[in-house]
C-alpha cells in the first residue's frame, strides 16, 4: 500500500498522509489492499461517521475541515453578473457608485436592490444604496455611522420671533460638534437608552458604554448639523394648520460608539470570508443565525436607538431654552438594516444613506447648509424596496471641494439665501452637493412632498477650512 493508491482516490495532500498512516495500521491488522481502499472510500464519502474515534478519526477530521473550507470558498464566490436592480436619477449618479452597487448585487446573499438619485461612492455599499439580503447582515452595508438620522421639531412660534443673533447664541450654548466632544459633566444629558440592559450583554458594549454616556446629546463632524429655519406647511399633513412655523432640523448619528461597533464587526465578517473577492471585501457579511451575526444585530439596533436619543436631547434643550413644547415631530434613520417582507420573503434590507418610505410613512430629505430640506410621505414603491434618497448627495468629494471651491463664492451663496453659518467647512459647501430639487424630481414615484424647510441659522463642526 502506498501514496499513489490513495492519491488516485482523490485525497488532497494532508489527507493523503493521514490516510496512508491509517492504511498501514489496517494492513498490520491483516486487511487486504482492496478492503482498505473500500474503507478509505467510505470515510471519504461520509467523514462525519468516523469522527467519534478509531483509526480513521484523524483522517475524518481533516476531510471534514477540507469540506467546510471548500463550502466556505464556494459560499463566498460572487455571481458572474449582478442581479438586476432599479436606479433612480441615473443621470445624477457617478459611475463609481454604479460599480459598487453592481458588486453588491453579485454577492451570493443578495436578493434585491435599488440605487437612489443621491447615490455616490462610499465604503462597500454606495451611499444611497439599498440592498436586501437573505439570512445575513453586512456591517458596511449599514455604514460606519450606524443609525445616522434626521429629526424635525415644529415649534409654536412665528419664524420671525427668533432673531438671528438669539438663534446663534442658542445653538452655541446648547449644541456640541466634532470627534470626541461632549458637554461638560454638569450639563450632560441623561436618556433612557443609557439605562438599557443591552449595554451589559456584550463585552464590546460594556467597554463602549462610558464613551456613549459621555457623548450623549452631541453631534459628529462632516455633514452633521443643527439648524433653525422656517417650515412652510401648505396643508394639514402634520396635524397642524397650514402656515409658516419656526422649526429645528438636525442630522446626527451614533458618534464614536457606533463607529467602533461598525469597525469591530466588519473585521469579524472579513475574517469569516477570507477568500471573498477583494472587490467585495468591504461587503463581508455575518450570517444572522451565527453568534457574531446576532451580536452585531443587537449592537446595531442599540446604536440606532442611541442616535435617536441624541436628537431627543438636542431638540429638548433648544425647545426648553425657548420655553416651548414642539407641536409636531418627524424623524427617520437612514443608516440601518431592517427585517422586511420583500416579494413574499423575509429579508434584511440595508439602507446606507436611504430614507425608509413605506406607504404613508413620513420622512426627511435635507438639502445642504443653504438649500431647503423637505418633509416627505412615502409611496411604498416596491422597486425601491420602499425607500427614497436621504439627501441631495455629493457631486464633489471632500478633498475636491476643499481644493477647488473658493470661500468667497460659498459665502456669497449663503448670503444670497439669507443663511448664517456657524462652523462648517468648504468641504460641506452647497456647491459640493447635487441640487436637491433635481434629486426630488427623479423620485416623484417614491415620495410626495409634504412641507419645505428653509434654513436660517446653521451650526456644523469646523471643517478643514471654515467658510
């Protein structure tokens, strides 16, 4: 009996050595070559039956591991061509975003998708990408800023009752922006989300609790903002008489807590799929029935609730300072994954920079620091997986904007529209964004416009070069 006989059976390198050792032991026990080869073929056909012990146990364990590795490689193979998906505002979308969405639709777990008119290149799934998967969740399909969301509060005040100077003072006193920032301990807010048992159910969440508690009620950098403006309500869609109201609009997320959750679970997902095509590396997924998948799902939803809590505290501070209670409030998350019924199947729908737009569902689609935002009502379009854009979407990257836009032109744009800006960098200039009116026009079958918000005094984090 030698290695050639065993190799002919189709055993791979390490398995050949283990099979040969087992064969030698069986020869010593008096079995013929034919009998041993028959036994080896039986082990090859059903290695699990030999795992419990005996001369073939080591070989069976190796064959089982090799089978699992082959299955993992096969399960990570991309489809040769993307599944079909609908695109809204194709003329507004850069080729790179289409390429990223194509890769996402080649994943073996993908079942449906759509691209919104504000779409642009992101990490993994493009910003403005909507992706439905089966029994799996993609951390970078949700995004780094888990639960990033919008909130509008309509106040019982005439827009002219708040002066620009007073609005500036209120925003400077009651909001905080930037990486790592927090309110002074004596003024730090509290919220029921900080008292959830969930924080104690994972070592990672326990580790991040203090950071989350310290940063509660604050906003990050980039395109996050808090602003006062005028809400023009033509009808009674919000349960209010038609007219103009002073309103607060904010864009904020889950701060450093959410970012660390995203990065931690992305690394775990990538480790589960080492043979995944490099083009899809940022789209590595976690099976929902795995321990890692369930842990991410729990952490993701907690980060989503934490992001909404930040809005709660921001709006409560400003309303309290004005001595009023909001008449109405509208909000939505646009960086999250939801369990959703799609064409008769229970799927996981990732919206990375996309607004949920089920039939009748209210949402918010902002423009830029000097362009209007809109309250919208969803039409539940199944081709878009009941989604819409989450904003105007970038037409120019941050570096390109900072390097090409002139401060005087941005300041002129703000002045022309009567907008006072606190902070904000050239990289967030209105000219770096698509025209919100163009974006809305391309998705009139996804949402109806309910009201218009016109910014007046806007606060953002300081940029690489302030406007």
